[in-house]
C-alpha cells in the first residue's frame, strides 16, 4: 500500500515537471542564442560580485577537505584503539582462565 502511494506521488510529480517544461518550451525557443549567452554572462558576473566563487576556490576548499580527512583519521584511530583494547582484554581473560588452579591435581586424585 505504501509503495503504491509513493508510486502515485512519483508519477504526479514527474507529470507536473513535464507539464511545466512543455509550457516553457515556446518561451525558451524565442530566446536567441545571444540572449542566452548574455544571461549566462550576467549570472557569472553576479556570482563573482557575491564572492561565491572564492568559497569554492583555493585555500578554503583545501582547508575543508583537510579538516574532513583529519576527522576521518581521528575516527579511524579511535575505533582501532577500541578494538585493540577489547582484544587485549580478551587475551588477558583467556590467559587467566587457561591456568590450572593449585588444587587441580588434588581434585583429580580425589576422584580416582
């Protein structure tokens, strides 16, 4: 039932997008190639004026990438540290349980 409802929403949304595109096609066809290029140049100019390209460029991009890599390595180091601690505790536990108690042989002789 849930799949059917989501399929209906998907189809309605897709058909709405198709209707909007077909309604705007005549307006887009009327635009000449020069006007389209002018619109793109205007958009580039606005982006440069707002300084949005500087966020993507250079040191800020490098800084964000390096900080994400650092976070990833710290998480990895923390997880491996936890795993090593658990392995160490397991090995100590096994080591302690594998030892014979002092009265082990006495118990065995008493059973005979």
